[in-house]
C-alpha cells in the first residue's frame, strides 16, 4: 500500500430511532395488524376513544362513522381532544394515555393507538399523511412526513376555529396492477383500501351497538347511511372516570402507577403528591378515617409518594409498596360484580331481533364470578337461529364493551380450547344460520399482542 494512501476515520453517527415508528414493519408491530387491516384498526380505536370520552362526560354517546374513497371519519357528541393533547400525540418519543398505568375494565390501555393512526396515512403514502382532529373549538389539521436529513418524524399543524368533535384520517390510494384484457401491458391503477374493507368496517362499527346499549350510531359507507338508535340512553356501567379498586392491583401494577404519577409530577413541575393524595383516588378510600388508618399502618403519614422508592430513587421499595397495597385492600371493600355492569337480556334480544331471527330461538346467559385471584368477571352469551337458513353465521365478540372483528377468545384454557373449537364441536360452523354473541368484562385483561386480538386464558 502506498504511503500516500488516505485513511478514512469513520464517524459514529447518531440516528433517531423514532423513524422506526413510521415504517410499515414497525407500525405493524405497534398496532398488531398488517397494513391491509389498518382501516379496521383505525375505526375500532377511534370508536373506543369516542365512547370513553362521552362516558367520562356523563353523556349518552352519539357517534357517526363515515367512510368514503379518501377518508375515515369518526365524530361524536363530546368535547373532543384538546389541542395540548394533540401536541403530545405528535411526540413519538413518548406514549400519551390516561388508561395504560391503571388497572380497570377499560376498552383499551395500550397507550399508542392514536399515534399509530396518525402515522398510518404517511406509511401508506410514502410521501406525507394527513389527519384532522377537532376538539374544544379547534380544528388541528396535521400534515405528517419525515425529516430525511435528521431521520425523524416531522409534523406540521394548522389550527383554525371549528365546532364539533371528530377525527378524520385521510386514506391514501394504493397502486395495484390490472391486466386490461388482451393488452399484454399491465395497467397501474390507484385504488382505495377502504372500498374493499367497507363491509367489514360497517360490521365492526355495528358490533359496538350490541355491546353498548346507550350508543346511538350512524354509519355512512360510501353514501349508504344506516342509523341505529340507543335502546337505553340511561344505561350505566363502570366508566373510565370511576375510581379503580386496590383489589384489582398486584404490587407490580401499583408500582407502575406510582412511578407514572411521580414522573408526571416531575415533568410538569407539579408539587410532589403525598401518599395520602394517592390513596384517596381509590374506590373505597375516599374516607379520611380510612386514609389515616392506611397511613398509620404503613408509617407513611405526611410522606411524599417518592418515599416508596429506594434511597437512590431508581427503584421501588418493594416491601413498602406491598405493605401499602395490603393496607389499602384491608380498608376498601372489593367492587361488586354488579358495579362492572351488564349489557342485559332486553338489549341483546332487541338487537338480535334486528338480525331477523327465528321466533322463540333467542337464548341468553350471564355468568358473574370471582376468580381465584379475587377479580370479578361478567360473561354474557346470547344465541339465536336466523330466519333465513341460507345465511352464514354471524359472530359478535368483545371485551370490556369494545367490539372485535377478529375473535379474541382463541385460548380458553386447556390444550386446543378456543371459542372456534367449541363452536365447531357443537356444529356451529361458518355456514350455520345463527347469531352468537360473547362478551367478557374484566378489570385486568391480558392480551397476547399489542393489537388486543387475542385474550390470554385465565
């Protein structure tokens, strides 16, 4: 080698991992489904959010789902997502969720749903994506793209005044190839995934009316409008704003919530909350006498929440957290099974009638039980035969009042046991003219994946 040959001294570049979030592979991992199913993912998550928001405001939800060639829109009668929350949604280095750290029978608690929805149009288009979010009198028009130099997501927001509450996802057309007959040259055609999935989107949205008696729903699919009125606008269940029960937590869950509170207070410059303030938020512990008893038992009177950390502040004092949880459980009564809420025979009978069932074939069963872990579970099953014997089976499933388009009960304990295998054993195959509904309410549902498509057997 020549002595004059130059030597390259390589530079160790730092590249943002945030760009991983806007690849099709990574977004599939984040939401649990491939890109062909993203229209269904978007509708399900937006319906979950709209229902939760209305319930938190104490109003019967009135929701409209609109699907056309270029967009999916879910509108509701709530106040909508505040602009400051929209700003945080666009920070892909964090998750923003009012569900994830709590243990409760929530519709969803993944903490990344809206982020994935905002990213979907860009990933499908490859150039830029557009999502509109209206709430609290403000329309946020988001243009999402990638800073190719810095290698990170970038979003521009244009804001204007707008009444109403909705999220509109502008869905890009995708290229496909068709053989135009005898011409050997393939023709490139831009097609919308939405028209192909319209029937499934409508079926999924319709499924929410089976699980939520207080829901009035309008579905506008390519100009065809279907309206379903609530059977009971006054229907009540456990809501996202209801205090959670200490009996639903194990020490590791309580530590997650404690850590989330401490981090939130520090990041937002809040005064550090006390253990007493923390305890007071739980169901059955709003009484001053009970709070004092918990604090006296644990020696945490007037202690800040950080007192439950180790000396270095980087881990939890597991023994103290365990003592706190035990004292909280002692003072608080378990939540009754009735408090979870039930869909009910009358509502399901009415919805099944709408499907055109055979007279006298409707059956309903509810099983309320406490598991070995002391956690409540309410399971409701409804069945009927369809009048039209040439119809295929209709299956409606859901967990915590959130409908699914993929059967989530694929592991029911015991080798080979699943809802599908049980139906097959009873000769309830896909070509049987029946309607079947299975719904489970439980405060600590464990899923096998990020997309909440499979419930782990308990």
